[in-house]
C-alpha cells in the first residue's frame, strides 16, 4: 500500500489559486508611474479636443504640487482632470487669488469635469497635487460650446 500525503490536495488547490491570481492580475494593466511616458498615456486618457485653451500633464512623484499659469479669455469652460497610479489627484484653479474650481479625481482613469465661467480675461493659476503620489495626471480647460 502506497503512502498518500494528506497535504497533496491542499498543495494543488493553493497552486491553482496562485495561478488564477496571476492570470487575473495579468489582465489589469497597471501603469508604472516612474516609467510612464506621459504624452502617450495622456493621448488615450484625455484625447485631444477642439477649443482647448489650457492643458497640462505630468508626474506627481511626491507631495509637492505642480503649478502652471495660462492666459485665458473670458468665457464659459469645461475643466477636466484624469489621473492614474492609485489614490486621488486634485486640481485647484484660481484667478487673482480667488478659487474658481477644485476638482478631485480617483486615479484609475475616471475623468472628473466641472463647468467654470470667467467674467474677465486674464491669468489662471492651475495647481495639481496629491497626497497619494506617485501618479500621473492630465487636465484640460476647453471652451464650452
């Protein structure tokens, strides 16, 4: 009579579970933020749009915000933010020190948008930040129409 180990069926089920986990994780495309090519990611995450008056994309590798300024004419606009890498990204927009918009987006490719109206032309200050760095982000301000 041959000896049969009581652990063999359990070992097989553990191996099967591990293989299933690898297969599932292989299906979900994770963006490596440090190695990400921002322009190609942005092209799919936030494709080009007509009427764009301001936009930026980049990497947030630490908790330091990325600030940009753009001259924008008066009018109605849609502001859109998207990010990838886990956690959440934030975008604050100010004009003459006054907050116009504050967006937050979950970083798994979901776009968040908000309508804003500028009564006067002038510089807008954009500040992208996250407490969940590293991540990649992109935002765009498009004339509503």
